[in-house]
C-alpha cells in the first residue's frame, strides 16, 4: 500500500533550504518518489495558526520504500543541511 509523506518546513536559512531541496529532490527522483503537491503557507481558516511555512506532499510506493529512503546513507548525509536550513516536521499517512 502506498504511503504519503507530508512535510512542513519553517525556514531558518533560505539559501541552505534551497540547497537541501535540490539535494533531496535528486535523491527522491532516484528512489521513484512522486511529488504530489508543494506550497507556501497562505492562511489558516480553522485551527491553530502555524508559523509561516512551506509544505509538500510526496507519495512512496510503500512504507518500506519510505524507510529505505530516510535511512539511506545518501539522505543521512544531507540531514545536517536540512536541520541548519529549517525546522521540519515529517508525517506519514497510509493512503
């Protein structure tokens, strides 16, 4: 069963964030990850107001593919860049 990865990033450094996005996008393409949506926060209609952030939704073919991606040595190498660039929340949903 495919899974959806909802990622939310509060940007600390836009230049570093762009570097992270480029590096992660290349790895995702290699892994066959599908980009469903990307967007910049606009407003909250209902619920708690979150700090302005960027959100993205990605589809992995299954949970094991997602786990393989996030535990890969290639992704581990860009985690310090991610953490310097933003505060990221990553949530996984069954589809």
